[in-house]
C-alpha cells in the first residue's frame, strides 16, 4: 500500500543479518526434510522451533520417515493480487 514502506526503517546491516539467518534456517529445514531418521529430523526441527515442536518418544527410535505413506506434493505457483485487498482481521489485531 502506498505510504506503508515497512523496510524504510530497516538498516542494511539488519537486512543482511536477517537474510543470513533465513539462509541458515532454510539449510537446517532442508536437512530435516531430507532426514530418514525420525529422531534426527525431530532434533533438527526442534533446533528451529524449540519446544513448540514436540519431541518424539525414545520408543520410536529407529523409526524412519520412509515408513510413512508418501503424500504427493502439488507444485503450485504463487499468485498475488494486482491491488490491495481490505484486511478482514478483527479490530485491535496488528
């Protein structure tokens, strides 16, 4: 929206730091996705999300993610509106 430049108050140093963190976290997420060992994958996800990502049971050790049914992933391209859309969030939300 015109007049709402959210990056106007972000310094180049902060932007570079943000991009560096995104690259680091993306690498960890990719490694977690590719991991066959459930315990290791969980450890990697918890590295990103902390305790919000539930830990696996030790009894599940040795269970690999390859034992789960594969779900096909639809590859869709993103589309963005050509105009601003009125927000529908309740009053008082950011």
